[in-house]
């Protein structure tokens, strides 16, 4: 049976649930998340997205011609996303020059390491990262302010369609791969890092007023 994005989800439901279901997200949905926890996520995710941009550029360089248009569209959206992050941080008076926490640093190092992997591995990891965001922000359902626009950014139908296109491209790449074990390992590493990233923000120390 060939490895596909769907078969990865079916083979590893527990790992994927940890990547996409977390108290950080359920507390956003209930409106009970502490602002300090969200601010930690926002600042660290900005650093993540900058390195993610570099990763997508490397995936683009390895991709076959027929996959370029989708990846270029994704890169264009990331440019807007970085500017949006900067605006949201300014609203909250956050310092985006703060250093990455160890969890964020580990994620960025993993993304950089994918440059040496075959394209099917890179395509699978890219899909998994974007799908984790899509599902993480979509599954809890509509979120109250001030989290509504964050949930809408990654949970909206347009982004969902984009993630499905990435999945189709990953499936096509996997169908031609001689060995898919590394792609499965990359999927599991993404799931592990996503779960750790939510926990990093959720574990932020809350200083009493």
C-alpha cells in the first residue's frame, strides 16, 4: 500500500491528535487563555514563520515544475502573514526581537535540516506543518475575540483548500519515492514539534497583577 498523507493520519492518530488538540487551543475557544500565554505563542510563532519562509523557499527549489504555482502562492501569503504578525505584536507591545525559546529553536533546526532530504520528504513535512495549523485553529470551532482573526486566518476555507493542494502534491511525490520511511519520520517529527510548541506557550509563567 503506497504511503499517502491520509494513510499517515490513519496510522498515527494519537500523535496527530496531540499536534492539533491542546488546552492552549481549547482555552482560546473558551476565552479563558491568559494574555501572557497567547503573547508567548505570538512572539515565538513569528520567529517560526520567518524560518518557515526559508523552508518553503528551499522546497520550491526542489519541486517539480508542476508544483511551483501552488508553492509560489503559499510564499506570497506568508509575506502578508509576517506583516500581519508584526501589526498584531505592535498592538500588544511585544518585542519581536526576543530570542527563540528552545522549543521554537528545535522546530527551526528541524526545518533547516529538511534541505538535505529528498523532495517527497520536504513536501510531506510542508503539508503536515500547514495542516496542523489548519486543524489546530479549525477544530475547536468559532473563537471569541481577541482570537477570532487568528482562527479565521488558518481555519478559513481558502487556507483549507491550499492545504489540500499541498497534500495532493505530497501524495504525488510520495508515489514516485523509492523509500518513504524518511517521510513518515518527518511527519511524526512535525506532530511532535507542534504539540511541544502549543505546550511551550501554554506553560508560560503567569505573573499575578
